């Protein structure tokens, strides 16, 4: 067994991640020397404080055997697949001042996809566990659209919005990444065990916690920074005023990622957090194309949404004045239309001819009226005016 890999596995378990002091030591002296110093207690007082409770527990060999049996791997900064670009943001001065503002020392991974590659074109789709029907519909629609455009959907595998996002990406034959708050061999929630197996086959299941570690409340908050880091943008579909999704958005902002939020009904507490994010400057998102425009390649812009069209769209201001002067019932002479529109008869005649060609007006014996079968009808004109 590779001594460096075993050392990384030991360091991954000896502290509760993330631990900036231990990460700095490993980066300075290498994983093998760092592991040896930790075992002997020949480290700084701060590292001793973090490692004292577990330094005599060496499960590295068992952990590596377990991940091998699962068909997974331990990924470290020494590996070519390490997501260097995604994790570079942790080097920012402002990020390092935050509690937990440090990159993971190692990642435990299930799935064959190359995490460094899939993270280059990825978006996090996150939200409340207590999702509404509206929220799940929007999460599904967004994630399906992203997957169809080769964007990796990253989320946390929780019930509600997370689960809807993962399932939609899988249904579209796309790639999706589940970042867990416990070991990759501990399906959580248990009800998503089958979903996590599907994600493993089509994408990745990722954690910085070694096998066997159970999820805990504080681990979900630590996990959220990786969801944000592995994505070019974080889209919050539904979130309460205090939620894990809002925490993920805060990490995304700190890491320099774009924060997006989906608006919801103003009466819905499930969307209250999204509305706060929008007021704070988050991008308002309604379609997957808008997310792709943010994280996509240069020149990859969202298509303009289709707008309802009307034959009136092509009228000039003068033509519209004449059209509005035409009676819905009965007929009017050119002189009467001139008075109604405020246009001289000479100018009026040319506009009436154009309206007749467009099928909007008809004339009989020198008198004019709206075309009864031509669009829009009287009722449609009333709707247009409203």
C-alpha cells in the first residue's frame, strides 16, 4: 500500500475537517512526515489540540480497503484529478479569515467521472428539504435544462429540492454530483440510498469525511462550502430565512461564485430566503438558460424568451391611431375617422389602405370598420387595450 496514500487517509480521519493548521503542515512537510509528527505529538500546540483525541486511532488501511471494495477512491492534492481550479478560491485572504474557510485535505469519491473536469462546468441547485410542489417543479425544470446543456448539477442529496435536482439530471442522462456530510458509504438520508447508487453510476458521490462517519448537524454546514466551491454558480430554488441553502449561498458569495435565486410567491415562507438573497443582489433566475449564460463559455448567451405577438406589433404610431379610431360595430366615413384620430383625411387614406392590406380593416361604399374575421377581434382589442 502506498505510504503517502495511507498517510493522507490517516490525516483525513485524525481531525474533524476542515483543519487549516494540519492542512498547512501537510503542505509544508508532505503527508508522510505530517502523519508521523502527529502520531508522536511533535507538532504545534494548535495541531495537538485538534489531533489529540484521535491521533492514536489509525484506521487508514481499513478505510482504503473499504473504499476500494466500494469501487471508489481517495483523492488527494497529489492526484491529477484533484479539482485545483475549483478549490483555488480558498486561497483568498477574505475566505481564509472565515471559520472553515480552507480547502479539504482529501476527498473520498465514488464514481468514475473526473471531478476536476465536471466541476469546470457545474451549477449547484439547492434548497429547502420542506419543498413545495412549486419548488420541486422549478428545481426539476432547471436541472433538466442544465443537464441537457452538459452542465453538471451539484447538490447535497437531501430530501426536497436537492433530491429533485439530482433526479432531474439523471432523467436527462446528465452528470450530477452529490456532496455528503458523512462517509460516502453511509447513505443519508436513508430514503435516498437508491438515488445515491444511481448518482454514483452516472456522476459522483463526494465527501471529505472518511468511510463510516455518520452525518452530524455541524458537518452539513461544513459540507456546504464544497457544494459552492465545486460549482460556477449556486442556484437557490427555495429557502427559508434560516436554512442550509442560504448558508451555501453565503459560501458561494465568499468564494467569488455567482449567487442566483428563484423568486416564489410573496406569501410563501419557503421562498422568503430567496427573496432576501435577491434583495441582497443575487441574480434572479427563472430558466436554465439564464444559469448557462452565467457559467457557460464565452459568447454562450441565453435565448430570448418567446413573447406573445399581435398583428398590431407592426403598426406605426400613426397606423395604430387610425386602427383605434375604427368602430367595433357599425361603420365610419373617412371624415368621421379623421375627426376621431385627429389626422387629416389625406394622411388617413394611406393608413386605411395599409390596414386593409393587413386584414385589420374593411371598407364598403366608402365607409370603414374593423375586419370582423381579421385579428384581433373587438374583444381581443379590448384585452390589448387593458
